């Protein structure tokens, strides 16, 4: 037995139970409250489509709110809490909102609270206070996450019978196969229908796949389908709230596949009738899963309502388990299951339910035109099946309408994707029209959207499916409409007087299920199996035992500790070497593009927002690039190597994005220009030498006077041709040396020997961060976060006044130069150390007015400084704020200053 707790009470579960199964096993029917009206909610499904059973799992920093109880496997010591209730789940004062439902119709916040602005400020506070379900933890997340990249011939999504067969066929044909399944075991529909194909076939098939070299990933969800058959997978290595055994909680996979086979099945639909949301009402297949897989029968007197044959399998499962089925309500006039041995009512459609103390008590239905009632504590419904087409649509696919199944099924796609199994051939059903009053006929169970809300939106003019979605919040909950969309489309089509395919479809956006933010943010652990891009100088770095830091797929030295130095001690020593003498670092990962041709300058003046054409040969300048909407998306330098040949550098993190952007502009926007743009990121290795004695060191290496600041010359080091760029990212005199990757070790060794001869040091990313923050240099992903314009970053004086660059028209919008925008500022600590990522607030309890993007210690003078974004920051220099980080429990008083803490006149890096 496994011990766990729910809302502070101790329970036991069996090995393999989901939290939902364990709660049902312990007789717990009420597990949550709906978002809007706080209506009591029970477990409705057995999968990721669950809209009701959302709980917080775990404690402290590992607490995960809005976790589906159907998608968590119980482990020893699991702690779960219900959400969206006060003071407790059984007695929730929020249920008073249900009494006020006539005042809270669809779109109420757009019309109920119109009036003076002052009153709206009062209303807004309470509306926002009521928003959301679970509470995000205030402590930092202690878990670590990893990333992997993989390539395969065939990726199969879904390990049901169709997926298993497709995977074994491909693997035994010699294909590299990856099979993914979101459950912790294989089989899917076979698990709830063991009489059809048993565990022996599943086990044998899995063994054949592995024997043929295939890879099987369980607890893995295909979360998104991207261009060029790139599929992202999210793999759980531990359960929510659980301490990871190997230190890594989740893994994000980037899989590039030659062929993708989608065998992800279909989702059973609920039925729309009055009070169809009570605890004790669940989907038929879900009930069958709990009975067959977990051995749980969550009721004594059962009614089944259906419009298809599949529900009779549930009836048989319940009969085998010894449950009492009092009625099967079949909407069809002559159902095939009429001779199943159960009491079957033809032409029977549910009308309503009654309950008491959050439990189901009775079910009423319209049977052949007459109303009938049955006492029951469990109602299983099956309103048909919706194929899971999310990934197919994300792949750029199209859909066909299947009239027999009353469902959209995958058709063609512009990518290499094929759909098989239940997602391609859903079961036929009998088309039903709701006969209940629409007021309490729920279709979106989490957001409390009813058929009446759809009718109201239609009456008020919101007749596009996208407008309907946003006005009613239909399909905008954590389940993203997996259960509600088809019911809403049916109602909308009915109102429009058209067939469902003509009513339209909403967009299927990734991820398929919610993804942890930490997983997206990046690898917090060195994953031995991760795809790694190695620096040309990797072996030379590794020989010095540095602290490594993942940077995308790259691993770069973060610091080179001496002896038992900590990271902070090593980085400070390295940074001091640069400030006082000379340092040397590897900058090979910077993006680099050679742009050449008669129209190279014109091309670059479209790419870059600064002037390029006026650069003299041998000169360079800082530049930045904008999106079409006028926001900065990358920065770097541009150098004129020859009359029609330029070198453009940009950030490491944006290298792939920049390569795509340049290719798009050259091929699509400017095919008429005579220009070539070649990505030379890995062709050239880069070495930076920085510090007061850097010029003397370089002069010794090349045997001549180094170039002046922002100039470039070809040279020779240790007999190897190199390109030298005089540019500084540290605030000191500095040079970047670019050499073909095959000769990089020779040049590095020569440079290192000379640097060490004069008492210099190697430095890594941590020291580089100290140096650039002191000088006020920007970094993409930090200060340049996709929300900042050149005006916000004080770069507007560098803009090409002639315009013509990408983003010029977007930047001209008045809103981008108005007051109230966040602007780049510097921050000096008055007391305490400035927490990185902290909020900037004028006083305790005030709303955030900005945030800290990067923080460091002053290298020579000492003290904590930072860069950040602050509303109207340019005009607030001298103001004192609080930098507060609730997740870390840290705060510091800071003074707003200019974002330059070192050599503000710029004298140290110039000749």
C-alpha cells in the first residue's frame, strides 16, 4: 500500500494508481470547484482531458498547482490539496457566485462594470483576486530539467494497438524508430479492454521494437509539432511534487523525424443536459478504465447514457465487477446493444440530474417523448468521439468532416505526417440535439460555460467561432477545449443554420498539455545523453577542468577555478585580471555571417536598423536588428572587410533565429538583390583578448600595431591567417581574433602563452557577465527580451534616419515612444545585494514597475549593481526603490542610475 494525503487527511492507494483512481478508491467524489461559479466538481475522465480534478501536488518549491489528478501516479508521501475554495472544499463560500449567476453571464466583465474609471479600479481588484485556480509557489523551484535532441526515421505518437503495430513494423523494416506514450504503461485502449488483446501481446510487441533498435519513451507527451517535422516531447522522469531520483525532474526532447505517425486516438465526448456537471457523472470510457485497470467501481447504482456502441463495453465491465446497472439510455431508435442483457431504453436522452451534499442522487431522461427518473449515484455518459487532431493541425494539416462520426478527421498535410487508428477512423455515433434547457447545460466544465452562454454570445453578435471562444472563455481553460469544442461548434452551427464544418474551427496551438516553465527555460542539469555542440577548442578547455555552462546546445566554460576556488571567487579573480591586466576567452559561439556581393550594403541596411553603407573598408560598428513590429530581437557588430564583403556578428542564443531571418529576407523579401549570405558560425573560432595590456599582447603576437577601436585588419598569428576585430564587450581595450576552426588550437595556444607571460588569465562566462554589466552592455534574452524598442534601450540615436530597414514602420507607431513604457536603467544597491530577476517596487505591497534583468558585484570598487527595466526609467534617476524577490525571500533597497557603472566616458577601450 502507498500512503498519501488529500486536504490534510491520510489515505492509502495501490501501486500503479493515479491520484484520481486513489481518490475514487477511498470514496472521495468531490475533488474541486469550478472556476466561475465554484460549483462542486468530481472526476470526469481518466486522462489528460480532465477539466475538473485539478489539484495542487507537492509542497514548498515543488508544489505544482493545476495538476490533473488523472495524470499523476501516486507515490509514497504524496501531498495533494484541492483548489479554488474557501475555507474548505466541502463548505466553499465561493459557491455564492452560483447564486449570482444571472448577474455573471458570458462576457459580464465587458458590460456589467461599465461606469466611471474609479469604480472600475475597485471592481478590477476583486475580479483579478478571483481569477485563477491554484496558487503558484513563492519558493524557488528546486528541480532541474534537461534537454535532448534526437533524430529518427519514424516517430510514432501513441502506444495503443495501432501505434504499437506501426512502430514494430517500421523498426523491423530497419527504420530508426521512437515510440512515445503519455501514460506510464503501453496499450492505451487495450488496458481498459483486456478481453480484446491482452498484456502478453503488448509486452511481446514492445520487446520486438526494442530488439530491432527502437526506442520507447513512456510518460512522454508530444507537446508540439513545428516546421520541418520537428516534434517537441515532454518527458516526466518524476511525478509532480516528487523528489527526482536522478536529480532531473523532466526532460524536453527536440525530435526531428523523417516520418511522423500519429496514433493518439480520440477523446470521448460528454453530453449536454441540465446539471450535467455534478460529482458522480463521468465519461463511459473513463469509468471502464477505473474498473478494468484500477479495480475501482465508484458507485452502487449506475445509469449509462450513450449514442454509440462503445458504452456497452462499459456496461459489460461493470457487470463483470458486480455493479448494478439500473438503465442504459440509448439515444438511437434501434441500438445494436438492445439484446445485451441490460435494461436498455431506446430513443432516450438525458434531461437532468438531481443531487444532495455534492453527490448524484437521480437521473431523469426523455424516453420516447416521456420523462422518466432513476435513482442512481453514478452516471456514465458517451456522446461520441473527437479525434485528437492537435498535432496534425500544428503540422499544417487540413481536416475532413466525417458525417457518421460527427467529427473532424485528419486529411492532408504539408509535412510528413500520417494519422492512423482511432484518430483517423472514429466510431460512428447517432447525432443528438440537446433537449434540456440550456441554462445549466455545461459544455466547458472548468470555466462554467453553458449552452445558454453560447446562445447569449450569438444574440449579442459574437458569431465567429474565435469571437465566441474569447467572449465566453469557452475552451480557454487548462484543458484547451478538449471536451467542449465540438459541443460549442454544434450549437453555433445550429444557430447559424449551417452544417458543423461551415461553422469554423479554432486554432490548435501547442502545447497539447501544460508544460512546466522551468522545462522550457532550459537545462539545469548536464544531461549525459543530450545533444551537445562542441567548441573547436573544447579539448584545450577541458584540460583545465573548468566549470561548464550550457548555452543552448553549446557547453562553454563558466569559470576556470584554481584549486578549491568557488565559482564566485574564480569569476571575480578572472574579471580583476581583465580590469587590471589582460584576460582571454573563447567567443566562438557568436553567430557570424559573411555577406558579399554588389548589393551587400543595401541588403544589410534592410537587415540592420543602423547605417551600414557608409562604413569605410576596415571599419565596423555596433548594430541591432528589429522585428517587423519595431521591437529589438538581436544585436551585434557589422564589419566591412572589403568593398563588397561584410562580416555580421550577432548573439549566440539567437544564432539559429538570425540565420533563418537572413535567409527569409534574402530569398523572399529581396530576391532581386545581388547578394550572398553565408552562415560561418562554425567555420570560424573566436578568441577575445581584453584588458589594459591587451594591445601590447596582440602587438607581440602579430608583430605590428593592432587596429584601433572598431577597426579590422587581417593578420598572422603563429603562422596562421586570422581576422582581427577591435571591439570591446568588457569596457577595456579588447580584440576579437577569428581563425578557421581547424587552426584554432594553434592560435589559442600562442595567445594563451603570451597572456600568461604577462600575468594574465583565462576568463569564462561568469566573469564576462560581471564585466558587461559594469559597462552596461546589453544581452539578448536579458535586457533585450523581445519587449524593448530602440527607444526603450536608448539606442534610437543610432537608427538609420533614411529608414528602409525591417521594423521601421512598426517602430513609427506612437505607442512605442509614449510615456509609461519600461526603459533600461542601472541600479545601485543602497543596502543588501540585488536579487537577479527581482521586481522593482516603489514601496512594500506596491505593484511592480519593472524588474532586474542582470545583477553583479562591482569588480574593483565592490558593491552590488544591476541592469533592469523600469517604467519611465530615463526620468527616474536618483529614485530609491525596492528590488524584491518573493521566490528567493530576498530584497534590497536600490537607487536608479544610468546603466553604466564603469568608465562612463569610454576612455579605456579607445586608442
